C-alpha cells in the first residue's frame, strides 16, 4: 500500500468513527488532530504523521468532499502562522499545550507585530518587555491586529534589549489576551467591519515559560511567522475557475453583457488567475518542512494585485449597482477573517488592504529582488547601530 493510499484509509477511518453530520466541530477536529491529519508534515503526536507537506492537499480534498467541519476562517492566524511557528520554535511542552486547542479552534490566535511607528520595518518596534524573575512585564502598543477581539493567545514580538541593534534585541512571546493590562480596541475599515484592532499593553505579565526560543531570538522566530503569513494569504490553491475570478465570470453571465473591452479584461484576468493558481500549486508541492522560502512572497505579491483588479472589473460590470451595498453599510466586529466576502462589492472594498496587509507589495518586491534575483540590498544605515540610538518620530 502506498503512503497516499494509507493516508486515504486513515481519513476514511476518521470519517467512520466521527461522522461529520453528527459530530460537533470541536470534537471532530480534535479527533482529526489525534489521527495526525491536522498538518500531516508535523511529527506524530503534534497533529501530524511526519509525511511530506504536499500530501496535505489530498487530505483536505477528501474531507471537503465528506462535508467535514472546517473552522480555519475562525482561526486563520493560528492555522497559517501560529501552528508552524510553535512547531518550529516551541518546546515539546509548548507544542502539547497550544497546538491541539489551536486546531480545534477552542483557542483563537492573533499576531502582535505592527506598531504605529513600526509597520513595514517590524524590527524597529518599541514595545518593551522587561524581565522580572520568572516573568516579563510588557508595555506598548500594537496595531492592525486581525481578530484580536476574539483571540485567547497572541504572538508578540517585544524589545528586550534596546542597546543592541534592532534585529538582535527582540524576543518572541505568546501572550494571554485575557491577561490584566491587555486592552483591545476596534479599528473600523471602509467595509464597515472592524476585524482589525489596536492593542495596548500596560504592565502585562507574561511568564517566561511562554517565551518562544531564546532571549534575543525574536527576529528569527518572527521571520518564521512572516514567511508563513505570506503563504497563508497568497498561497491558497482553489479549484480551477473558483475564488475571485469565479465571481467575475458569474457576474458576466448573470448581468447584461459588457463591452468587448470588458470581455477582453475578463479573459486576461482569467488567464492570470489560472497561472497564479498553478504557480501556487507547484510551490506547495515543492514546499519543505520548516520556514517557507521566498515563493510565499511571490504568491502574496501576485494575489494582492490580481484580487484588486478582478474586483475592479466586477464593480464595473455591475454598473450603477456596483456603487450600492446589497445589505446596507453594517458596522460589525466579525469573528472570521474576511479576505473575500460573499458579495463582490464588499470584496472590492476589502481588497484595497491586500497590498498592505501581511507585508506591503513594496516589501515583497524588495524580498524578491534581494533573495531571488540577487540584487543589491537597500542601504540600511541603522543595521549595526543600537536601537536606542536610532532617531524615531
């Protein structure tokens, strides 16, 4: 029996013992984790089976066909960024504590990196963590934190030694979002939603047992999170003709036909979407265990621009209806990340953030230029200077 056949049989056994139609989602996801079918490339006991990452797609397709529970949109940060970071840098005890409830969505995660003065330059962050015995005392502010209002745990990078250069004086923590001193405030987007937040820390105590990797290794751990974030945002492999381009085709079919120029735009975008899908599929098949390479930045850069242009076409095809919201302008604090919505008009507004979130398109181009094309890096005058000596606004 081949590995793929054995994996398919394991999925069938899960479905037989935990029928999706009658098993509560958290219970089903817990059984899936215990069967090693959460992330098959993780080690046994940590939600995986130690198999190549490219086999995960077959598991997802088989479970999707059986209408198995999928709560990933509720915990997109945990699934896409938290799990690989904890797996790569966490201790065995930390993996046992956090991975299973993360996968079952009993504990939602968020990412606490960006600050008002440190967006694209994450390493310039100013949030401080000062050691006090077996704890760290954290003070500072984070911004653009997706789903912080639903999260139990947050991935926090804080400055622990201001007298070292900025990349070497940071440490990575897992912080309890319900701890005293954590204040989450909504940031309203132009969609009407407030999936983003700003988070303030006032004398928040974080146990040293919640530190990932060594003191001062925060940039190394953050790189794992960031590279996986770009794969999570731009590296999805939908079925052919699905996703945003599928919405555009549906609008073309259901509405009065546009001009020949609109049809040409639609055909060109369909080809680009298919090229992007196949590129992401190849990158996923070649992905190795651990921190993804720069292919994640390629996918994120392409998908951000492509989504915006597809939804611009959708709104154009809708004519005057494209200026109206189908449900009114509702002010919400959603419990799921809304990269794509049920309506093209909402998605048109939401897609404006695609070229900013998860690393701006300018940063993606820098990464590709330096790490893929081998071009000279941008001048970094502050690279070796202590963070405390760098002028800040």
